[in-house]
C-alpha cells in the first residue's frame, strides 16, 4: 500500500512545467510524479547493486552468473 507525500512551496513555473509534461504523456500530474519517483528509486537501487559488485567483478563471469547476480539483487527488494 502506498503512502501520501505532500510537497509545499513549489514554484508555479515548476508546477506548470510538470503538469505540461504529464499532459504530453497522457498522464495525470500525480501519475507522472509517481513514475518520476519510482525511476529515481530504481536508479539509486541499481547504483547500490552495482557498487556491491565492486571487488567481485572479474572477466570470467558467465552469463548465468551475471543473471544470478541480478536476480539476487532483485529478490532483496521484494
């Protein structure tokens, strides 16, 4: 279940730009902002996963090992 987030004191120009971007994508402002927050979360998660592989990377990883590493990181988020 999601939680509500309220942001105060957003400049009108910023609000208008976000509303225009949402409309251009056929989304509500709320749906656009939720997707934006989700992309931001995923980018940070991916950065953390990549940093976790430092020191364990080597040129001899097989494709199956790479897939296992990615799946292991995803299972931790569920």
